[in-house]
C-alpha cells in the first residue's frame, strides 16, 4: 500500500525545438528505472507542439493511446483512412492493435497542447480502432466525469483495458471524494491546473500522486482546479 507524490519538476524533459515535452514515466531518451509506469498505465506525456509541426507517419502496435487536447487543434491521419481534427476539450482514442501508422500535427494556426496517454491493452493484436469524443459541453463542475472506461459507460470512450480516466473541475473551497482502491488496482491523480489538498498534502499544477491504499480520500480545491484521475489494474 502506498501514497507516493511526484512533483512537476521531477518529470523527464525533452526539448526538440518544435516539441516541448514533460514525461511522467520513462520515454524516448528519458530513462528512470523507478518511473517505468503505473500498473497498466505506461505513458503520460505532457506535450506542446508548435504550430504547423508534428509527428510524421510512425508505427504503433499493442497499445491503447488516448490524447487529451488542452489547447489548439491536433490533426490526425492514419493508415486505416481515419483523418480528423481534435480540438481542445476533445479526446482522441486509437487502439494500435496488430499495427497502425499515424501522424499527428498541430494546426497551422496555433500551437497544440495535449496529454498523450498510453495504456497497455488487456489483449494483444486485433484490428486497430479509432474514436474521438467531444467533452466540451459536458458539465465537469465539482463532479467526476468519466472520459475513458472499459465499457463506454456514461458516454465515455471504450478501450481494451479495465482502466478508467476521470476528470473534474473543482471550484475554490469545494471538496470531492476519491473512492478507495481495491487490492489489485491503483489511482494516479494529476493536477492539470490549480492547487489541491489531499490527505494534508498540497499538490500544485502538474503534480501527481500515486495511490494504492484501500482508503477513501477527500480532495479539496485551494483555488479553481482541474484534475485527472487514472484508475488502472496494477498487474
């Protein structure tokens, strides 16, 4: 059982001129043997892509890839004929399955910012899948909203893993409960914006806490805050 804090300035860093990345876990040239993932959650990359630039066609396989766009527009193209724009407030999902090529570019008009999330699938292979969902009009004020789930509940995006991504936007002074984790599951809480208190600890913008304790926590917003929670199997 554990309650482990990782501060924003402890993340990996990559600067490529056109791409500005912060890594929660080991990725590309950033390697930390103590930060190889969290259960089924393998990657949380906090990326800013400069306008008109991006990742050219490249392969993936056997990974559930979720992109949460927080600024601008991300333009997606893949080898299965999918092409679309993902705007801030929208979420893109791609199940790489047996293999897919794709590209991701920021629009020419402005930089794009996003969280790129990789979750290990519960089965390898299979036909690649693509989906995107607009959450801009979904009320997130002081309540949990399910963005990703294994079964598409509450109009969330269904993925091939017993994993959930939830979000809330807390007003200053408001509190919300975080359910207890079961013995084989864990929760990673990421403060996207704002400042919160949990179990007497203050977490600021881009700070994280990993929770594998069977305990209900209360999350209090010290100022207006946007939070993501990843609820994943730990096996």
